[in-house]
C-alpha cells in the first residue's frame, strides 16, 4: 500500500485534531483569544531568542514504529504517536489546566468513539499526562498512542 507512511498517519491525525478543536479558543502570548495551531513533529522554529512558545499549540509527533519481519505474522505494522499540547490562560483562577483538560478530553473522546482515521486504526489505550511544573498561566500535556497500519507483504518466491 503505497502512501500509507507514518507521514500519512500524521497528516490524518492533524486533520482529526483540527476538526475537534475548531471551536475552542485559547489565549496566545499577546493575550488574544485564538484558535489552536496544529503542527507536524514540532513547533515552528523561533525567529529570535526572545520569541516565546507559540501557545496555543498541538504537535503530532511520530516517535517510533515496529514492522514485523515475517510478513505472514498477524502483527500489523505499528506507529507510536505523541500528541503534545500547550495552552495559556492569564485568568486569576489559574484555569490553564482546565483549558488543557477540555482540549485533551475532546481529542480523547473522538479517538475512543471512532478509533480510526481514513487509513489507520488506534491499537492501544491512550496514555496521557500533564506537566505539573508548568509556569503559572501555562499548562502543557500530552497523549501517547499507538496506531496500526497495514502489514507490508514480504516477497518470497519460495512460499
């Protein structure tokens, strides 16, 4: 199956996440309410050393994968993906974590209700966590997932 690469999974997950957060507004570094930006693999490079993290953000990062050597095995190819999130909320009640949890819940709920994209299927529980040492007004968290893709078929003229 040409085209079913880790990059294709990344692109499909980005579209799923964009759809789930399309009506959620978060505070950016200037204090304005904006939509979350979703990036592949990492946040954009900083223009200068004084730039801050471009909150709000979501990064869909491919971490690793596993391909079975034996094409006859029942183990489909797997791809480990980390979804990283960062938000800011300058409110006096410290609600950046509430914003983070809302965003994470939307994404988790979508993946649990429909555990697939166009060409890939969720193959694991969703492990999630937060950074409990985030600076005030900021909250950072992530979700660790494993996805299955179609097995690459081994060419063997003797079988």
